[in-house]
C-alpha cells in the first residue's frame, strides 16, 4: 500500500458513519458522475497472480535514478540549474525550501518518466480525497506521486522500464484526465505563480520492483465485449450504484451500507470496503474488483488490434475513440510496443503496420478512404500490403520476410477482416445509440459546438429570433425537417420522408438546408436514374459518408417519374448496393431522411397510397426574400457565424430532439 495510507484508497471513507459509506459517497461525487472514475486496469504480470510488486514498507524509500537530474527556476537559463548525477530522486523531492516555480527535470536518457494528468476540463475541480483515490488505485503503481498545484496528478516512474510503466499508467487513467508524458515538472515543494495560494499534496512514495521486466500486454481497458460480459455475470448496469448486499468483494460482511457499490469503467468499487481496507486479492487496491478477473481475460483494445496487426490508419481511429485524452504520438508508441510484445520486435510486419500508403480504413462492410471517409477501391496490391494478410517466412540465411496469405487477402477484399471495428462517419452531432461501431466526426467541424442544452432558449423565442435573418420562415416546416433528420439518425426503421410543396421562391430547399446545418450537415441532392443499381449506389455512398439529409431536387419535374417511382418505394430500413470496383453487394442501414421539394406533385403521386405512407407533407404558401442577403451569406453558414446564432440553433435543436424523444423517434 502507499506510504502513510493504511486506511485504503479513500481516506475519508475510514471515518464515515455506517461503515464509512455515507462520507465516502459524499466525497466521491466525481466517481459517481464520471463512469471512468477510479479506473484501475493494468496487467498483473506475476506468475501466481497474488505476489505483490511492492514490499509494503512505510516511510520515504530510495528512488535511485540512472542519469542526470537538474533543478532550477522555470524561466531561468539551463546553465544556472543545479545538476545531480545518478541521484536519489526521493531526496530531491524532499527538499523543504525552494524558490517559486522551481522545476525538476530529467536530462537525455535519464531513467525517469512523468505522467502529467490535468483536470482543467472538469466542470468542478476534484477534491483532494478523490485525487488521492486515483493515486492509490492506478496500475502500475507510481514510484512517487502527488496532487499538483492545478488539482491534477503527477506520477513518477523510474528504473529501466520507466517509460513502459508510465505509458501503461497513462492508459489506465480515466479519459476525463488530460494526459501528457513529460520529462520535467514543477517541484512539489515549490509554490506556483500560475496558481497563487495553492500547494501540492503530500508526495506519496512506493517501494516497487522497478527492475522487474515490464511486459507491454493488457495495457488499457478491456474490450467492450468482455466488459459487457462481466456486467451480465454480476447482473449490474453501467453507471449504477448498489447496496452492499450486492458487493462482490466482501459479500459476507454484516452491514447495512447503502449505495456504496459503484459500477466504474474498469471494475466494481465499494466505498464501504474502502473504509475498511478490504481487498478482493492481496495485490489489488482496496475495495476494487477489476472486470478482467470476472471474465478470466485481460484483453484490451491495444491487444485486440495487435493480435490482427490492424494497420495504423485504422487503428489510430479506434485508439483515439477509446482514449480521447491521449495524444496521437503516445497512442502510436503504445501500439508499437504492444505489437512488439505480441509478435517480437524483429517481426518484419510491424514496420508495415505504420505504412502511410495504406490510406484506407474499414467502414460498414467496405473500405473507406481515410480523408473524406467515402468508399474507395482496395485492389490486390493494396490488400497485399495489409499486415493483417501477411505471413512470416525465413530464407536460407534465416532472415525473416513477409508474404501475403491469399485466403486472408481475399477475406480483406471481399468479406470482413478480423480485428477491425467498423468506422461510422458522422457530421456535427450524432444521435445514434452505441451500436458497436467507432463514431468518427468528419470535417468540416463546427466552429461553435453543436449540443443539446440543459437550459435552452424558449422555443417560441428562438423561432422568433430566426425571423430576422430568415423572414417568413415557416416554423412548422423547419421543425419537421429537423425532426426527420433526428429520427432517421436515432432509430432504425422505415426512413422518414418529408414532402415540401409551394410556389417557387418559398424556401423549400433552403429550409431543409437550415435544419441540416443545425446538426452540422448539409443537403445531398439525389438523382432518379434509369439504372436502379446507380440509384442505390447514390444512396449507399451518401449514407456511408454520414449524410442524413437526402433530397430529390424539383421532384415533381423528374422525367418519367411514374416509371422511376419503383426505386423510391424500394427505400427501406436497409439499402443493398454495389460499390464501384467491388464485385459484391453491401447492406447498409439507412440512417437518413428523404426530402421531396417541388411546386406541386403530379396527381398520380398524390393518390399513391404507398408513397403517402412513406411521407409527411407541408405546404408553403408564401414567397420569401433572398435569404442570402438577409442572413449575411449562405444559409448553412448562418449557424456558425456567431455564438448567439449557435445558441439559437442549439435551443431549437434541443426542443425538437425532446419532441422526437417523447414519440420514440417515430417520424411516420
């Protein structure tokens, strides 16, 4: 355990009322609000699983460093710094009196890594008790750690495997922290001019086996599938709290503690057990049960990607999704180390994983280019370059080389490659539930955040504010357009259809574009082709690229509309289409709304029961002024011109989303 922390990872819990649960709950509000709170998932490298990596002794312990450490004022020239060769870092951290803004930094290859975990993005600064809990539960345990002046964490790792251990700790921290890997930090005994009146927390030392080899395996969080398996096994739900009679750590305890068992990102944490220092196993932090022990597996996202040698263009998107608080260079370094641990450092396929010419990623049943995220061609040459399809052979000189496996190459081209979680592009904001895909926001990104507001402007006031830039805007039609897009995205079923009729110049198309801009999208115009295959390909390409507002321009004027209506009536929950250059069909869920603006519909269409069953209709009675003049430019760009415009748009979006939610996202 940490020096001086005999009470376990939550210092306040040991003094609470009924078994410490009441006070523990009050001091762990961040843990309750944040599903990532108190995450502690990292590999247990011991052969017997219960041998601790620390000797458990108390008091300041030696932290021998190989290399050079220097100390001095943050803004002073480096030649004025005091230099220490092969020092005991514990002694340097224990210097009692220092000038303001004194920094301590490692020079060159010195065996020290510093994990800087900031909380600047938190809505409220975490309490010292919560931060101490993170220090106590992080794996691998730091050799020294303290709460920083800015209410964050500083974690110090030394020894020959300092960098690997620090990387693993960075992946174990919850994503609510902003993570950096540093070679220097402000000294914990120094004051900070950037944080007047604040002090660092006490430096916590731990006697770790720093020279024990660290294997870069099981770093990060469990895969989503394994985590859900553990929750089903416990019959618990994400983000919930339970009474102690549901505690899997100390179920036999004689206690009436309430709401003390919390479901966290990496496992179960019990505040009552924390107050009593109860451990599920000797090597684990008090009061914590990792999900990996329940499912008898510790496979993480890094491990899964490395198992199938997923190429970097795709892997980086998955890693960024699961670890949004970690920079791309750190993600890349950790992935390379995982590959080397899985396949050995000399494997010729590892450098090919990071080949930038493999500029495509796996989408929903097909390959997408990694810039616009639209369907792209992957021929034999490109597929043969995927490390996923390569086998290792040796020549007469025992030199290793990689050759493609024809079966795996065929699988990558024509079926579904193993290890690749599909990427799902979206624009602006996504209302889609977690469906096993990796959501990816594509450019252009909004200048002002698109979000549902807790306290929006009243709907009538927000709609009235639009009459200035968009005179004679039909409120019903705008809300219907927005509702169609929201319902299409949020629920899978018969796609919403909206027919807008009215005189020329009544704003039929521009109103659709205004509604689309409120969710960060724009209208994609469709053409009714004579070829059904070409028409379905239009739909597939647009939907795969994340567009939700698909419109038939001047629908009523389409030549031979009666003959082409069959294609529209075939639009259903899924579209089956063949991408160009691909000799197979792709089945894509239709999360898009269809719009039919025209002056008037032909008589045969207004009497078509099948078409009317698939659409709702709004008629616009008035011509509108030139909105590009009254709004100051393009309709779709109005929202992002000012923060005030964005607030109006977000308010209307919030009210329409609430209405859709009340009706189960059923538009038709």
